[in-house]
């Protein structure tokens, strides 16, 4: 059993695993591009959600009319 400097037992190393320094590292540019694409997809999702929200609100208020607007909005919410 291997002990660390603190005296805490360490797990036995897996012979198939590589040390952290030899682990597969992705370039920084690839990580940044992946993060940007994820954020852009989320932004497009929000834009689409807001567009559908306005569409449903317009259709709902068009069917009921403006006199019942507060009640309709509470039901819609």
C-alpha cells in the first residue's frame, strides 16, 4: 500500500492508465470553440423559446379577446 506525504493511503496505480502528464490533452483553441458553439446553441434555443412564447400569447389572446386579458394571462402562466 502506497502512502502519500500526509499518510493517507493512495489507490494502487492502474497499469493501463497513463500518468497525468501523458494524458491526452486537447488544444486550448478546440476547447474554446466547443464552449462558444455550446453557448451559441443555448442562445438560439432561448430566442426560439421567446418566439414561441409570443406566438402562443398572440394566439391565445386572439381567441379570447382583450376584455379577459388579466385572467387569460394568469391561466397562460
